[in-house]
């Protein structure tokens, strides 16, 4: 009797093992078919005008098999690599983390959207890769890195005030395009200095925008909510306080973040550093009359009235209340006015150095050669190191 029972148990275990192997093989075949189908879709079915579809092997060759030395950055989406395509073109390749992968349909929709965005101040999409468990976006490469790189205290050369204004204006125009001319409109949601890239001529280009931030569009009756209800995402220090509290993303959320970038450009500070918030620090300097102590001395000689107007614009952008902030079109107009107020000598310098990186380096180092211990105007009556700046309206 015991032998019969033991045999029955052994047979049951054997049947269970066979069934397990059968199920696992079936799942494996199903997964292989899914991957194969996904790969075929990306290679043969998906054709998007204006962008190239790359194979995984091409991306691996371009980055020397995603060598650590080729990695130039990392973000929420994934790692970024500098790559050289087979035709010699240098590109930036964003390789998605596993948890950032989308379905082929969603990924294709995002590529179609990105392929329609064309503006001088937006990073251009070159192509994409969508194979098996890999998704990559391929962008034009920006040889001069990010704005944050050049504002860092570790930067060898720092932009003068005139160049910072040009960068501010270009970035603002790029964001204005996303809000008003993209179809459908897009709220960026993560405007920050490290998402403003600089090409070989230091032309600013806004990066890291996508489908997940589509703005609301009018319904059949033409009404518009004006905001998107979404899980709060963004970078600490740049987050719109109202968006953080209400989860309602609007165009003014990008305005707040851009205002923080402006404050970085004016002060050289990070949004949050050593427990200090840049918006609060600037407001305290206003109230105590010590603006000159926080202005970045590396900017060199620049007119106090231009500094004041730029600072006032930045603080308006960083108002807690959404309605108190200017629109992107108002920001662009004000920056154009400030640039027209700049001395002609500074503007001529910018025009003559807008040819290549080597000449631009001369522009960056001009302030260092002339002394950068204060902010002043040669034809004016004051310099910022004395703590005497023309009156700026309270930001509150």
C-alpha cells in the first residue's frame, strides 16, 4: 500500500513538473512573438516624416556599445549618450530606463508630436529607436552643454550679462512656441537651467519636453479649462507652488520655473543650496536693500537699469499667485526691451562673436579681463559694489 501511495505522489510531481515546463515554454514563445511583432512594427510599419528610424545595432555602434565614457547625462527618462552615427553626424541619444518604456503606439504618437515641433530655440529630434525592450530618442548634439554648466562656480568661463540676456530671450521664445504654436500646445513642466542647452554659437535650445505634458485644447463648445490636472512632477526649487498644492499644471507653471532660471542667471546661485531657496534669498535682499551682494560679479560691466529690469521681471515670474505672473509673450517683449537698452558696444560684441565657440569664448572672458568685482555702467553714476542700485519695485 505504501509503495502504491509513493508511486502516486511521484507521478503527481512528474505531471506537475511537465505542466510547469509546458506553461513556461508557452509564455516564452508568446513573449518572443510579442517582441518580434514589436520589432517588426518599429522597423517596417512606423514611418514618420522628417525623422529617422534607427536599429538598435546602429545606436550601439554610435555609442561604442553604450560605453560609460560616452554618457554625458542622466535624467528621469534615462541616460544620455554622445554618439557618432555611421554618416559621421554627432548626436545625443536618450536611452529610456525600463520603467520609462511606453507601448509602441504611445511611443509612436510621441515621436509624431515631437517631429512637428520646429523652432530655432528647441532641440531638434533627429530620429528614434524602438526595438524589443529598447526605446531611444535621438537629438541634435549641443556641444556647449547646458546653461547650468556655465553658471556653475566651477565653470572656467562664465557668460557676460549681454549673453545671459540673449540666452534668456531665446529660451523664452522656445517656451512661448510650445505654449502657443505647437499643435497641440505643450506645457513643459520641467523648465530648468540644465534643460536649456547651448549650441556651438551659444544659441539656447530648450530640451526635455514631450507628450506627457500636453496642454488642454478647447472642447466642442470652445471652452478651455486652462490647466491640466496631473501628478506633480518637476525639479525641487523650480516647482510652481500653486501647481504643487493643487496639481493643476498651467502655462504659468512654466513661467514660475523660468523665473527661477532668470534668478540663477542674475545671481549664479542654484535654486536650492545649503538649505537656502533662491527665491527667498532674492526677496530678502530686496527688503534689506542688498541686491548688489547677490548679483553675480562674473557678469562684468553692465548697466544697473538693465539689471534692475531683468531682476524685476524674474521676481514677477516667481510670484506665488498664478495671476500675478506675466505671460510668456509679455516676458519675451520685456526681454527685447531690456536688450535694446544695452550699450551698443555690448551688442556689437555679441554680434561679432556669434560665429563659433572659439570666438564666443573671447566674449565670455571679456569681463574677466576687465575686472569683474562689481556691476557698473561706465556712463552711469553708480556701481553695484557700493550697494547703490536704482530702486526696484517690491516683488510682493
